[in-house]
């Protein structure tokens, strides 16, 4: 493993994830504003810009993952490749969400598949001896499980607020998890 490649790749991943997280928060406000604009008979151009910015963050995240997984072999390589595949599915889902109704259904299905891949990948990485960011992988594993629980709770009437609160916790955990991976000491890992 090349330490410079690891640091560069994990920095790209971290900043891509940070952008995705920020845009997901902004997305809620943009949805409300776009709805209000449509009721007033106006065009909400910013509702189209946000998904484009989100896709750019996914691309940055994807580039980082593409560099990172190539630094490893075996199950660590395969696990990081699963995270990369999950990122691709999430990006495609975001693009599909631009299509009314059917796009949101496709986005939901792809999000479920991506979450399953992430649980598998982080489940392995949290104990991988050749991966410096095991502490971050543990955090991301827990965050992914909480994300699934939040998604289920958010569709249940009167309990949906619990899902929203969990989403805030997941938001923080994902940023913290990737920060731990980015800042992990590399010297604790066996060189490959």
C-alpha cells in the first residue's frame, strides 16, 4: 500500500461524502422551496442544480474509492470495491430521482442494494488487518445499519420523527467514519 495514494484517495472520499451530506440537508429545504415555487406558478431552477452538484460529489467520492481499492488485495480489495459499487448505485439512484414517481421508486431500490453492499463491506473492513481505517469502518458499519432503521421508521406514521432524528445521527457518523479512515495512521498496517 502506498501511503500517499491512501491519503489522497481517502481525502477525496471524505470531501465527496462531506459534500453529499451537506447537499442532502440543503435538499430538504430546496424541496420545500421548489414546491412553493410551483404552487406560485414559478420555475425552481435550483431544484435541478442540486442533483447535479450531488452527482459531482458522487464522482469525487467515486474517484477516491477507485484509487483506494487498488491499493489493497484480497478481501479488503473486494470490500472496497463493494463500497465503490454502492456509490455508483447511489449516484444512479440520485439521477433517477429526477424522473417523477418512477425515479423515486428506482432510487429507493438502488439505495437498499447499496446499503446491503455497504453492510457487507464495512462488516469486513472493521476487522481487516491490512486496512488502516478499521475504526472508521466500524463507525460506517453502525451508521449504515442505523440508516436502514431510519428509512423504515420514517415511513411509519407518528414514528417518522424518530427516523428523522436517526438520519441526523447517521449524517454525523458518516462524516466521522470517513474522517477516521482518512486520518488513520498508516504505519500500523503491514505493507503489501
